[in-house]
């Protein structure tokens, strides 16, 4: 039981005895006392002034006196206006530390047969280009969110929808046919996703040249030129052939997509993310198409004179939404409708979460409405985990122009920078171990930097700033962990089941309280879908420990009881840090 729970129950009893009112303990939420005031936890007494018929100061004092007399966890109190600040008895913190040390999974709740099943969709790549920095943030957010939900006792299915069909795929295929000279990943020495991405860029370059020529020579408007450029007409014809099942087009599509999947798998492995189930748009779009056509019969959708199919959402405060083009080909919305149906057929989903950037907010508003109108009860309950864009100091990324920050290049750079900046730290390590630690530090720096920011916010990613062993960074957390592990090795280990005998001082009590907060932070991160809460908690914990480490001796402490207390506290901090960053997908090196 946490100290917050104990205090909440005690205050509830105090209110009943002092003022005759029944207040449920869960309605009483102790907050951490602000640093400028004495105390560990603060209770706001204003809600009970009508019952006490006394001033805030007197009411706070009466509750404080009752707690000191009746609750062993409370040592003393002070009142500042309507705020009752409580100091927890140091011997109680020993009990808290002992209970946390005995529980190797403190703060992590396991799922059981009654747990809700949550499906989390993330990544959602296109097979016409490699993963880039935007995909990296998406993957890290989705994977971390999945870990956090699992730590809150949910069953979690991690899923991916691969956009493996459509006009963008045909652009790469057409470019390979025209300028590829039968090149393959093996013959070129390139990862398959990179090779296909090169042809996507090549298509766009030639396409823009054709558009410019039509505008200059045929006096077409830009829109007319874009619609009538020969390359675009060929790409649309290829898409029609694909949807018609043309064997030659389908065979090329399978071959080129296979190259891309091999490349994706390599990048996912390096990132440390995975999936329980992968869906492909080529399998789901027909399901969506059937549902849309059925919607016409039900009067939910309508067909225009040109054959295109739309949904009228003006009654819901939106506009008219295209679902099938005039040539019968599908749009993303159609695919998402079909994918949703298949997922709910495959799994008994209680909650569906889509991890997709905030530029798609409108898309998911529409998807929710359409699924509801089509009769799927879960339509209104889907959750769009909307996150902000990530940019570099140089500005935005444009994939069709070949100016994206490639995920593989970024991972290579992060590891190389970590190796360069940490060369002196790795000097006494075997080369293989030094390379592995550099990998952990480089990827840890990337993951932490991208996840410590509120997901809803746009962010600027600075690779150099992320690899810093001081400040709010991943390497700072990793170095703190490695420092603690070094202390524990030198001490010959620590008995996690022992009950410390020494009474903790104020700094040690504060650190124990910080560790105890891990459970509530994990719960709040699960409620608010925020890996940033975990990241910044870990930073605060590491910072608190380093201040303690600087102020107090551990291995040279002459009092054996005090020494054992500090070793146990160090071990619990290390374990909590490792569990916390594990929810972010980070690894912790044993030494640095």
C-alpha cells in the first residue's frame, strides 16, 4: 500500500470523526509538498470548510493533530493557509523501501483473464520509400504506449497496417520499369526500401519536368498539367491494372514489396520495435469497398454522376467525403474501414488506438463517424493518439523530393556520435563491448529525446543535444544506472529482502518517496497515453539520486547499518530506472 493511500484513508477517518462527514478515500488526493515548504505530502482542506465551520488554518490544524495522534505514518504537520503539509515518519519510509525492494515488479501490473484487450496501431509505412525520422517518432511512441498499457494490466496487441497499394506504389514500380535496368537490392548493394525509395524520387523528378513542359508548350494550367502528364497517366493505368489483377503488374508488385519488407524488418529490429499482427492494405481495401458499396444501398453513401462514391457528413458538422474514385479505385478511408472490420473479427478488442500524426485529426473524425453509421458499435470509441510533427533544425522533410531524414542514416549517426563522444569512457572496454554500449547509448539518446516531449507537441530534434551525459537526456539516465551498478558490484551485491535498521535521513526519505511514486506515474501515463510522464519521472529520479550520491558516502560509510540502507536504496533506484526506461524501449548498459 502506498503512503498516499494510507494518508487518504486516514484523512477520510479524520473527517468522519471530527466533522461527521463521509468522504471516500479516493476523493482525497495527497500532492507532493512544494519544495519551499516543510513536509512530504500536502492535503487541500478548502472542500471541508462548510463541514468544519472554521477557518482554513484551524481546520488544517485539527486534521493535522488528529493524524499525528492516530496515524503512525504521520510524524508532524504544518498549515499554510488552506494547505495541510504532512511530514511522513522516517521509520515509515523504511517500511516503504522494504516493501518495494521485495517486489521485483513494483509499479508493473500483469494482465489476467479479465483484462481489457487494447489494440495499438503504429508505424503504417508506405512501400514506396524507407522509414524516416517521422516514422521513428511514430514507432517509438506506439511501442512505448503499448509497453505502458501492458504495465497497467491490459492485454495489448501491437499492430501495423502496411500501405502496400495505391498510386504512390505504382509510381515507384513504373520508375523501376523505365529506368531500373533490372536492378535488385543484391546487385546494387542497397537495402530494398532504399532502392525503391530512389525510384519514387526519380518518378517525381521526371514528373515535375513533364508538368513544366506541358505548362510552357501547351499553355496548360498547373492542375491541368499535373493531371495530364504522361507519367501520371501511366501510373494511374498501372493502378487500374493492379486492381483488375493484371498478372504482370501483380508479380512486379510482389517482388518490389518483398524487397521493401526485408528492409523494414531490418530497421524495426534496430529500433527495437515489433508487432503481433501486420495487416496489408491490399488485403483490407476490398473489405472496405464492399462496406462502402453496401452503404449506398442503406442510404449512408451516394454515387455521383461520374461514378465516384461519397458520404455526406454535413449533418455532423463536416463536409462531403470521397470514398471511391470515379475509376472505382479506393482511398485511404476505404482501406481503414475494411481494416477496422477485419481487426474486430480477428480479436475481441475493447479499445482501438491509432498512433498517427496530428495532420490526420480530420481523417479519424470521419472514420469514427462512418464506422458508426455503418453499424459498428465500436466506431465512436476508437482513439486517435494524435502527436505533433518532428523536425530538424534545417526544417521540414519532403519524401518525394528526396530530402527526408532517413531512419537508417539517423540510427547510424546516433551510434557513431555516441562512440565518438564516449571514446574516453569506453577506453578500458573490449572493442565488442564498447561497440555494444555505443549502440545502447546512441539509440537511448534518440528514444529518450523523442519521447520526453509531450506527444501532442511539435518538436525539434537535435542529435548533438540528445547525446549529452548531463541534463535531461537518455545518456544521463544510462550513466546514472551504470554508476549505481558499479557501486553494487564493488559492494559485492545487496540483499533485496533485508529490512534496513538505520533510520533514513531527509535526503534518503525524499529519494524513497520518489521511488514509491513510480507506481502512480505508470498509472497516470497509462490513463493519459503519455510516455513523456515516464521519461521525465526517470530524469527526476536520476537527478535526485545523483544529488544523494554527491552528498553522502556509500561504500566508505563506517556505520554498517547506514551503509546497508544506502546500498539497498541504490539497488531499488537502479531497478526502478531500468523498469522505467524499459517502458520507453531503452536499454541500460551495466557499465560506461
